[in-house]
């Protein structure tokens, strides 16, 4: 049994994990940087351990320091949250070598899904369709791949995620410069300069499937649509994905389960697909072997606590759920509230939050680590909270989101709340089923 859980993360996800662990009777120890020692998650955890200085490279991203902190805390399990070291195979190996459970999949799954080229190979083995493309070790190979796929195309970091190391190339004359930038960005972000070429589908939707597996059994918990993105960064997520024909929707979910079983996957994971907005043909992109930022919308339509499921599986328990017991009810939408100035090209806006008035009411949930008087440090991701709404129908969910955003009041730092108010007012969003080009046509309110 897990008795002492070390949380190797910060912000809203750390607080989210603390709350579920407490309900399960598990003692929580939070690893914090010097900048986060007075944060709300630090105040809520049973204990804290200082991992290192403010910079993430010396704290949250330092495998040696995080492992040493978990050992000193006498933890019997480590939850990595999302981002930072959550999908780092070396970190998972070091944690397990220290005799501590890692709340995540086995090493083989982490390695296979952490490398996008390997993930494509495994996806093909599992019978999933993939976007045409392949590795480009140098510019010569990139040109050859580009001739095969045609333009426009995408360059993607093999070890990438979160849009880093990803570049769109519209014409042959752009290729050399863009591959230089993609490789440099991939090296800086992931320590791996490898990139691959992939066909760009002009009207694509980003649809993902939440899965759970215990190494033998696997189930899905429905779809999520994450098509509203800026520079490949998600802004809004909703569940289930709207406007997809039932047969395609079912095929997506079945494909995700097929991959999960093929991997003998253990834990919570997300299988991501690119869906053609016209034909609804879909292509496997990758699998995120961790909890996702947008997991609350799945919890809202299923009533299942995904953090609890992660901890139960990490405790060597079998799935206590079967596919026939999963019911998708209503519709949920999540907006990410970031401390950024939308009017200044999304410039980060760290500082002290003088006032944080988060909305409430029926069908409204807020996952945030920020309250009035808290500080948003300049060293980390700018996410300060997630506003999640649920409705019996998508129309009701949109109306509740509009009302919740109207009552949201954050002072002291700039936020993306006004951006989300513009999104909700947009007729295309209200109709549903939009593609990843939505943001290009969004007018400032």
C-alpha cells in the first residue's frame, strides 16, 4: 500500500494530487523549489522538502535532487504530475532503483511513447493509421521526405512535446531555415536535436482519447477535443469531442484501447489523433504517458477521479472498472487561465495577485493554486488555473462557461481571461467542431 506520496511537481496539479491523496488516507510530501516554499500547495501538503533553487533546471528538472528528496522523505511512491520529469524514462528508472514506486507506466512504455518515431512504429504495429512522414537526420533527408509528403508540412522534435521544436513549412524555400530552427529548439528544450517530417493536414482537429490500463486490461474514458491552439499550445479543451460521426467516434476510442493493450500499458494515458475536419479520417500522433492538463473534463463527464486511478494502479491493483461501467454524461469544457498579456503577444505576466475571485455555482469547477496575495513567479509555466464547466448539453456548458468567465476577476497580473471571453463569443466556437486554424481567425474583443 502507498502510505507516503512524494509529489514531484508544483502549481495546480500538485494541489490536485494532494487533495485526492488526502481523501485516500495517503500522507503527502511535496518537493518544492525555494520560490514555491510558501505556495498554496506547500501550505496544503502534509510535509515539504526543498528540492533546490528557483530555476527549474536546478530543482524540478534535476533528477538527482528530486530522487534524493524523495528518499529523504521516506516516500514509498512518487507522483510526477505533468510536464517536468513526468515522461522522463531516466527519472522513472532512478525512482524505481531507489526502491520507490513511480506513479506512471513501465519503462518500456515510457521509452516507446517518449520517442515520436518509436511511437509511430508501435502505433503501426498496433494497427493504427499514422500521418505520412518520417525522420529527417539532416537537410538532405528532410528534402527527400518533403518531396514524399508535399507542402505544407510540419517539422517535429522526436523527443518533443508542448509545441516546442515544431515548425510549419509552407514551401520548399523555407525548409532549410526552418529545419535549422527546429533542430536548435529541440536541442535546447529536450537535449535531442532530431526532428521528423510529417504531412500537414490543413483542416485538422486535435482529438484525444483518455485510457486506463493495468498491464492486462485496458479501457477508454471517451474523447476530448483540443483543437483550439496557439502555436501548438492548447487553450481550450472539451469532452466529448463534438460533431464527429458516431462510427468514427467509436473507431477512435477502439484504436486507443488497441494501442494501450498492445503496450501492456499501466496507468493513465492519453492517445492523441489528428482528425481530418472534412472526412473525419484519423491518424495516430502520439501517446502521452502521464496525466494531462485537461483531465478534469473527462472526470466531469465520467465521474471518475483519474488521480485516484493512477494511485490505485501504481499500488499494483487491477482496474476496478470495466468498459461497460463507463458512462459518458453531458458535456464539459476547460479553459486555461494563464498569467499572460494577450494584447502583447502573450507576454508572461508574473507578479503578486492582488485579487483572485474565481467563479462557482452549479456545474463549475476551478483547479487553481492561486489565491489573493499569492505570487506568480517568473520561472515556470504561466498557468494559474483551469476553469471547468459541465452541462447536460454542450449548449448548456457553453452558457455556463460564458457566465463563469464574466464573473472571473484576477487583479495584479494580466491573464488570458479576456481571450477566452472572445472565444466563447465566437459563432464558430458556439457551433462546435472547429479545427486547429480557429485561432488564426479570432478577432480581439
